C-alpha cells in the first residue's frame, strides 16, 4: 500500500479484472493504493458538508456487487447452463490468441457476461437477485460503462448473442432475432449503423465479434436503428389544437408500430437497446419534475411512451439500457440517489482511469491569485459563478470578454500550444483540440470573435480555418426529420465554381449546410475527413453524445454545472484515448490526460443529512395587486446607452482616475492535478506558467492591441474618418500605458519590464474599459438609449408571483402587496416611503427586472437599485441604499447616471433622477430635495 500520493494512476490491465484501486483516506487526507477491486458505487459529500476538503462518502450499489461475485464464480465454473451457441461466442471472445487490436476489454466482457448470466445461468445461481425495473410493462436491464470504454462493442456482442441463439433455436423465448436500437439523436444514430450486420463498416467484422462461420447466420437477423424522435406521436388533444382541416384522430397502436418499425413491424417480442439511456426515464404522473426542462420531459415521455406502445402492439422481450450516467432526474440536487434501480453491471469512471481505458481528467486545484470567497478554491475550478452576470446577457459579438475568462484562456491556451508543439514533433497527423462549452449563443459568438480578432493572442488558436464555432441547436435542426439522408461530406467554398462555364452554381439548402457542418463536427481529429484540421471548438450547450473525437486535450467549461451528471457528460467529451498501444513491460496503457478549466468535477454535493428536517417557515406570496393600479410603476427597458462623440478625442491624464492592477487579482500560474475517486491528487501537480508567454510580446504590440479594442468601442459613436479615430486612440492609449495612471502592485512587477508586460496583457480588458469610460465621459456630445425590441417597456404589473420566508410588510402606496426586507435599514426606508407626503407610488426592486448593466474589473455586471419611486411632482426617482461607497459602487453610479441622462434626453419617459441613501435618516431629505428640484 502506498500512502505518499499517486505515483502512477494506471494500476490495472485493461484486459483483466482490476486487482487494486486508489482510495482517499479521510483521516490522513491522503491517497492509498488498496488491494482488491473497487466496489460498485458512487461518492456523495459528507452530511452537512460540501466544502473544499470534504473527501465525501462512498455509497455502495449492493446488488451490482452481488452480481459481480456470482458472475465471477459462474465464469470460473465454465459458464454452466449456457447454450452451445453462447458458449462458442464466450470462448471466441476470450480467445487469448486474438490480435492486439481486437482484444476485448475486461469491462466489455464482464458486461456481456452479466447479461448472459441473467438470462441463461441456472436459477439456483440467480436466486435472490431481483432487479426492480422502472415499473413499466416490460423488463429493463442497465449496463453502466464509463464514456470511452467501448459500449458500442458490447451492444454488438449483445445483438450477436441474441440473433445467433434465436437462429439456432427458434422456439427459445429467451432470445430475439429482431432488434430495435434507439439513439438520442442523429449523430449517435448514424454512428450506431455499425450495429447493422450488413453495414459495410459493421463492428461484427471490424472487431471480430463473431467467428467467421457464424457471420452469415448473423445476417439472418434484423437490426433497426432510429433516433428517439421517431417514437413521437400526436395525441387526440394535440391534434385538436392544430390549425388544420385534417382532424383524423391519433394513430392506433397498430398504425403507430407500422410507421415506427417499418420492416420490423411484423416481429413479436423485440429486443430493444437504448443507447444513452439516461434520456429514457418514466415520467411521473402529472409530468412535473422540479429543475427538469420541458424539452427533457418531452424526450423522456416520447422515448419511453413509444416503447410502451410497441410493447402493447408487439411485445418487448427486454430493453437493455446502456449509459455512463444512468440517473433519473429527481427534482433535487442529489441525482445520484436517483440511479436506475435496474443496473446490473457497473464499470465507472474511476475504474476506467485506473485501467487506462480513458484519459485522466486534471482540474485546477490552485493558482497564484486570490481564491473564491465562498469555497477558497481557485476561480478557474468553476469560472462561471464569478462572471455569470456578464455571460448571461444578450451581448454583441464584439463586446470584450471578462478579464478572468481572458486570463483563463491564456493559461489553458499556452498549455494547449505546448501540447500542439509536442504532437508536431512526434509527427501527429492531426492537432490536439481545445473545446469550450458555453452557456448561450451570445457567449459563444463573443469567444469566437475574440479568437478570430486575436483578442486572445494565441496565434494557432486564432486560425479561422481551424476554428469551429457550433451551436448545438444547429446540429439538432434535423433531429425531428428522421428520414433525412446525409449529404456528401463536402464543405463548399465561397468561390467554388461549377464544372463548366455554362452550368449554374447550385446553392446548398439549409439542411444540406447543416449536414455539412455536422460532418465536420463528427469527424474532428480524423485524417482525410472534413474535421481533420479543427483544433479550437466553441460550442453552445454540451456537444452531442456520440461525439467521439479522440484528440481533445483541453476543455473550458462556461456554464452553470448544477450536478455531477452534467460535469461527467461534459468531461466525457474529452475522455477518449488517442493511443491504445500497450506498454510491453507493464502490460498497461500509458497515461493520457485532459486538462480542464471551469468544470467542477469532483462529486455531487449531498443535500440531505438523514435527520428529520424541520418544518419549513411560513412562505408569503408576493405579487402585484390589481386593485392598486394607481400605484403601478413602469420604466424603459434599456439594453444599452449609445454615445455620439465630437470631432476630436481628448483625455486629460491628470484627471484620469488611477487604475490599480494587483498581482493578487491576476492569475499568472495555475496548478492542475489528476482526479480519481472523487478527489484531486495534490501530490502530482502540473503547473502552467505565463512568464515565457510575454517574452516575445513587445510593448508597442500591447499598445496597439489595446488601442484596437478601445477603437472598436468608440467607433459606433464616431462620425468622422476611421483612420483619424484610430490615430487619436493609439496616441491616447500609448500615453496612458506609459503613465503612472496604470498602477501595478507589487512594485516588483511594475518595475520589471517582463512582469509589467504580463500584467498588462492579462488585464487588457480592464485597461480598455477604464480608458474607454474616461474617453466616453470627457468626449460625449450626446446620448441615445437602445430599447429591448421585444419588451421596450416594463412595469410592476409584469412581475410574476413568487414566495418568500423573509420578513415583509404591506405597502400602502406600492403596487406590490408586500415589501420584502433584507435588512432593518430597508424596513425603515420602506416605512418612510409609504408615509412621506412627497411620494405618490413606490416599489422595492425585488423580482421586478429593473437593472442597469455596468462595467467593473473587465466584466459586465448587473446593478439592481433598491427602490423605484414616483414623486407627487411626477419625477421618477431611483434610490439605492448604501452604507459605504466602494470602487464597485462608484462604477455603478457612473453607468446609472448615463442611464438617467440617456432616458431624460429621449424625452418620452418623463424626468428621472438617481440618489444614494447613506443612512436611513437621510431619505426624507432626499425626497424633499428631489420633489422641489
């Protein structure tokens, strides 16, 4: 046993049952190598804990462990009870003379043996084993295999086992000759065509799944692969809502089966295989599950409901579910508690890592900047919460990214560049790939623009020809059209010409363009395919399951990760190995890694302690009161304030507020560590440093790059020559960067040329925003507000009802029934507003949606002032309560003042003013002052 840390993550052969595993010892807070196989199970946080140092609690899956032991004994006894055909397959699969590229992994053999044991082992061997199923009309058995361990091969083995046995003994009701495979989308459906025995690239031939003498009998079976959308149907209720003269009722089960199954429609007792089966769960009565989207409910309903209809009309022998993450959405954070109850075989991610079957995820454990205040982790561990306001808005592509994100890309990109250079030296045919998983379309567009314009100045990653910007919705466009056939894997060039001068150039349809894009996405990292040169993938949402690129080495996660299920699905996009060459000395695979920023990949926090929960506090419904319409408040829904500038730009450096850049807020070095057993191993740290990155960056390059960014922001409001504007901006930026107005701490960085350049590069967005704000204030000739085109005006009547357990009191002059208090100060000011004679109407800005975007420390944030007030003289007053003014509060004030000036200049929304209350006692004076103003 080792207790000094992990010397080598891979401790088991991929072709044999694991003999040891890494485990984290809670008391000593260290890793130890434990003899024996890791029990099947999962890790949750300790009761009452979800902090940085919590090693978690292991929860066993007892029935899986019981089955493992019995299958092992059955295997050792020579597989008693199986048919001659099954025995021949088992002997073929375990043939020690198989070629290296066709040897089956232990996890694959164990999975198929488990399915065979459940169907063919003597009843006495299976006594006491009862999989609970999902409560539906047909049995389900789940195989849990980590992403990248080859579950498609196991599906092929399963089909061969059933089809060949049924062909040899047609009356044996344990087997099926017709197989219906359901996939989660077109990408997976197309890839699973290898399960069709007649397919030119079928896995039965490619992986020698069946002996050559049995390949012709295998073709006597039928395999149909469809995506789950094909299982949809229109109910009578849905048909009644359609605007059509065709009011024929919903299809009967018989008609439905003929449409869905086609050539398999006459088959009885089908075998069903559900790939990525975590999408196929039985929706509870009422179809309401907290935290689950309508789209997810629809998918699950159509998938399982369609199988129910097939069961009614034709019968389903059994449904085999395959998934790396077989969880049912439970409407709570602890989704591991909702694992499928019919899991029979489990080979999880930690097992796959220790057997070398997949890459090892490495996450950021610390860096040289200040950590997050809530958990003391590196901000790079989960980036999204620190910049959520900036990323959750309808920003334009040219708007700069937050400094933290730019900083993260420089670190991850530098590491990618070193990996790319290493691959080139070794003669790799394709480059390593960095993927970004974004929260929304606008974020992906901003990131793509930043790379294309070299705002993130890593030359190779900025190559437009090798950058793939993809919205998952584009890939899903054809999902509802099951019969669409793929077009040729050809991507048209803009200057492509016809074969002859006379032949017109045919423009591709949207579906053809979408399919061409899909071809590129699906072939990333494959030599000779459309996606072979791609090295920077920027996606919205999560890249489709079935995306099996093996060249992913770096992942950037930029979305909310609310469960470890989602974390594992995103990390799974980078787990597939590039090489399966066995080290002849150890018999193991060499370790491969995927470096991850922004995906909090540990284990799912546990939210239940097991104790009897206290009764919930009383909850008050907060909503507008229809009878109090006279107190309704409305406001312009301003997206931004545009500025128009004079003929010349000026910036008085003596009046420019100093910008403080601190090394404690700038990440120059990050440390990654491999993750196994739900914990990062701090004894195996791999650092990323940026000092070398700045050595070839001249100061004039930094000046020009900052000037271009400032130019982009000033240019929309400039009415003169672009060349004159750029010249003026370069001059202003050059003076500012060489002045004492950009203050760097500590002095060792300010005085050292290399250290100063590093700080300037990593804080370029903060510098640009600081200079742009100063230029804007000093040079603006006029302002114009841009309203939201969909909802130009918002009002207190638009507020949706919500509930709270916080203290609250009724407001006599408020359109909202109760004012909810976050402090005694607010309670005091609310009382004053309700009784002051100058106030006509007021409302606390809580769930109203009144907010003003402002820039601070290189990122966009949302300012939500505390109160909206209409005075008796008609003035609209925005009131903020603040005990002490910080730099961030000053930034809010600047942008709030611009909002006020822009709205007042518009003239269509009355007169507005903004005030800050520094104590409860000054509110009456503010109201009297503004009423008389």
